[in-house]
């Protein structure tokens, strides 16, 4: 009796898992293609050579040098090691919030609001906002690329497990009728 139940479950899962696996693989491919299309539409060329002044930038970005940005890993490397590095250098360790507070204080002070300091803080605030926004969007693309990768690999695993379960589920026992 238990053997028949296990055989029935093996048969069910040998059909369901590959079907789910195919859906997961298709979803993963869709996510990768969508991210690739969106990134390609931005026409970003990965930096290289003298545009990578630090060793950290070189180690993270050199392999993509001169290529169009079309993958999640490229977007992550560019966001964290190029944009992020430039933002950190410009802000000198301060956050967008800290720069924004400094700018608001300078703008509210009648003695400082029309100074070069206030203008510089305003430009820095705008640059940090724009850079942080771009960085966030690129990391979002990387996140969806990663979801697509996980879905694809889960689909491969589900399909493989379904194939393994098909053997005991559909095989006939020797000496017994099905």
C-alpha cells in the first residue's frame, strides 16, 4: 500500500516539477532579457583605463572595460565601484542627509546664503542625489537579474528532480503487474 502511494506521488511530482521548472526557467530568462534590454537602452559603456584610478575600481571593473552595460553584474559593479566611489570621494565621508542639512543651514543663514560655500553645497547635494538615484536604479537592475538567475537555477533543479522521480514513479516492478 505504501509503495503504491510513493509511486503515485513520484508520478505526480515527475510531471509537476518539470512543468514548474520550465516556468521558472522561462521567468528567469524573461528577467534577464528585460534587464538586458533596459540597460542596453541607456547606452552606458563600462569605464576602463584611466577612468579607473583606484585598484578597487580596476579589480571590479576592468573585465568589463569598454563593453556596453547589459547585465546585472555589470550594473552592480558600476553602481558600487564607479558611481559609489565617486560619490564617496566627493562627499568626503559625509552622507546625502548630512550635506542636505549643511546646505539647508547655509541657505537659511542670511550671512551664508549667497556665498560660494552655499552654492558649492547646493551643487554637491544635487550631485549626491542624482548619483544615489542612479546607483539605486542600477542596483535594482542587479537585484532583478539575481532573481532571474535564482529562478533559472531553481527551474533546472526542479526539472532534474522531476526526472529523477520519474524513474521510480513510472518504472514497472519486476514480477508484478502495474
